[in-house]
């Protein structure tokens, strides 16, 4: 695969450092990568001057992670200027909102007697995270060797911290429109991530009408038919086509059987990168 434009690092909920992601790209012959951490740019920034990196081109990116009607509504931003003040303030707020959402769900489950584990440990065992999610709850419990009565920590994650889980509680979150606006304000290209997860094509089309400029057509969760459908929408509207594996290292979903399992071929990347002087 030529490009994998959807990787997560230890700066959000992935288990590989940015340096490890670079090494994986080299090992797998991937020429271009984008570290698109949830509501965080620290992973990209930790690499310093991106244009000085040998062998692999890294494009600055982010995945703004909204939830709407208990569905994942994620917006990727490519070629963003992460130092844009409006953008910085926005991701700081998103990180706070996400941590608060995690804490509310956590305390609700704890009050119900699902587990007896202190929130303080979650924060203490994830000291470098601006944004705490269910993944970080599980990581803390596992590190402490804490066993949730009657279920695995994985099952706890699915039941309480995934928006589809019965114990999930939706709290304040930025909207898809806000995410599109702020990516544009930071000079980036807003792309609807894994549009399947929105579970509402009308909503996807509405966000495209509003100003999203691309669709993540190639994603491990998409069936061949869905890939075809999104490709047709992108062609009809003249949108950027993107793709990636949504790599989370040790937290990978089962479909992600190898690095860059889905991604972008060279001609599609050329169209995307032509838009930017950085290319
Ligand atoms: Zn996502
Ligand atoms: Zn992702």
C-alpha cells in the first residue's frame, strides 16, 4: 500500500509511539503516513520537522472525534496548521469534553456497583494524556491487575465506553459542522472518517453539503460494496478520496490484520497532496 493516512499513536489510544509507526511504515514499504490521533496533535509534533524525516513522508493530521445520536462521527483533518489558536482552543475543549464523558460514565457504572475502582487511578496511570477515554480506563485497570466482577475489562469497554454499548451515556460534544469549520480555519482539508459509522448516509451527505471536502473511502470496517458506494459519492461530488487502516497497535480491531491493511494508492494520494504546498 502506498499511503496509510489513518494511524493512532500513544498520544491518543494507540499503543505504538510515533517512532514505532515510522519504523512500521519503512518495514512495510509504505511511503506516506498520517498520524491522526483523536483530538490530539502531540504525536505529529513529537516528530519535529516532518520534511526532514528520511524515507517516509508524514503529513500533519488529526481525527476530531464527535459523537452524534450515539454514533461515531469522526472528521479527519489533513495538512492542518496545529498552531492555529482557534484550532488549539478547539482541541483542548474536545479533550476536556471527552475526559468528562469518560468520567461521567465511569462514575455512573461505579455507583451502580459494576466495579469498585477509583477514577484517580485512571488519571494517575495515564499521566501524559490530555484526553481520557475508555481505552485508558481499561489500561489502568489492567496495569493494576484489577478484575471487574463478572466480566473482562474488554467487555466493560464495549458495554460502557462504546457509544453502541448499553451503559454508554452521551454528554456534550462538538458537532460535525464545528469540526469541519475548525479544520478549515487551520488551513486543513476536512474528510469524513469511516462514513459507515455515522449509520446515516443523509447525515454524511449533509456534512458534505456543509463543507467537508473528502470521504475516507478505504477503511477496514467497509465492505467492498460500501467502498464502492462511497467511491461513487466522492466521484460524483469531486471529493478527495482518502484511506487508511485506523491502526491502534495492540488495540487494533480484528479486521486490522496487518499494517496498512487498507490505505491509499499513489494516484489518489497525488490528488490529495497536490492541494498542498507541503507536498
Ligand atoms: Zn474514527
Ligand atoms: Zn481513527
